[in-house]
C-alpha cells in the first residue's frame, strides 16, 4: 500500500474501532512553552567579600533607602513593594561579573561588549513582593541587554519566600489564540546568599512574597539588581566599558 493509499484510507474510516488510524490535528488552543535560560552561580564572591558587602548593604538600608518604584518614576504598592537604595556602590561585584561575562554571553546568546552597568540595592522585608514584569519598556528595551541579580542575606536565612520566579516563554501555535496568565509555567530560584543569576531582560519574572516575622531591616532579603546597558545615545560618542 502506498502512502497516498494510506492517507485515503484514514479519510474514509467508518468503523469506530479503526478510529485510532485517523490523523489528529493539533488543538486550536495549543501553546508552545519554552523554558527561559537562567545562568546561576553560587558562592560568587566568596565568604569574606560577600560578608563585607552584606554589612555595607545593611548600613545603606537605613535612611538612604526609599520605596521602590516601577518604570523608575512611580511608586505602585499593588505592583511592587520593597525599598531601594540607588546610590549603593558594589565595585567588587562588577569586577566579578566582568570575569564571568564571556561565558554568560555565550550561554544566553547576547553580546555585552561596550556596555555600562546600571544597578541599585533592593531589600524585601515582611510582606514585600514584585508582581510579574519584564525589565523592558519603550524607554529601556533598546538599551538593557542583560539582567543580573546578586543575593545577600544573613545566615541562617531570617526570612521565607522571596524566590525569583521566571516564567516560561509561551507562544500560541494558532493565530488568534492566546495563553491565559494563570496557565503559565515557571521555575523558582531561591535567593541564596552570595549567589547571582543572569537572564535576558525580556523574560517575565517576579519576586515572590517574603515572610520576615522579625521585621528587622537587617533581616531583609537583600539583592543588587542591575543591567548591562548599551551606551546612552546622548553619550554615544564617548567610549564605554564593561
């Protein structure tokens, strides 16, 4: 029997017992789900350097921290609840990122040559969170090439929750269908002390709610959140470094 004969037979099956031979089309609601690649490195700076950076973060978390904003310009407590310190300096972290950047670029398929870092210190305490979002917008999408998040906290960990949830990419297989947000799949990454994660800014992600019974600021989930960005067009004539 030829392939054409086989297909014709499947089109004319009358006996329900032979229905298994029929071709089944892909469902109209089918969604393609693709895990987002995340690079994670544990014990990134080492015990001594990470400890010193944590103490500096705790000190900076006092009066210098302010309610975190979205789109860098507005406080929206229903979307994001945490505190941030924009002027926090972490040169040792940037130097370590530079050492692993080539491997991260290769893994994530992005080039960060001639980029400049932009970052801040963020702390989440009891009840804090950040709803699902992307690190892109009409203003930032052309410039932000790579997201990084470096975690710090006291040990043993004085809080629960606070995982970084990275959602799988979802794309409908049929034009006109869309995936429901509640049906998204994801992977959670625990905010382990002295660990860092890298991912593309287009990835949908969130900070899961934090439970910190003691509510002491020093017991917060600390993170240095940042991006490697292409040079600002207004200063494109100047040399930029990593």
